[in-house]
């Protein structure tokens, strides 16, 4: 993408994450996806929020993976 200060549209974020636009709306409805906000009628996302959300997802994934290894090792 162009600039870290640029706000992303739903379509931009869907392309970046490689998921359908409908998935982003479903995540938003269930409060599972990156935080977005409205600019008038339009939904926008900040890069910093997306990066933080991805970082938390990676950490949670690693925690789950290491927990499953501990269970198997016992």
C-alpha cells in the first residue's frame, strides 16, 4: 500500500488480507476483526490498528500452538 497514514477501505483491507469483503463485515458484526470506524457512511481502517490486530492474532496462534504441544508432551 502507499502510505502508513492512508486510511484503507473495506475493499483495500479485503485485498490485503486475501479475504472476501463479506468476511470483513461478518468479523465486524461479531467484533472479531480489526477495528474500523465510520467516516460518514464509509467504513475505514487505520494501518496501525490492522498491524496491532494481526500481531495479536499471531501471538494467540503461537500461544495455542505451544499449549497444544505441552498437552501432547504430558
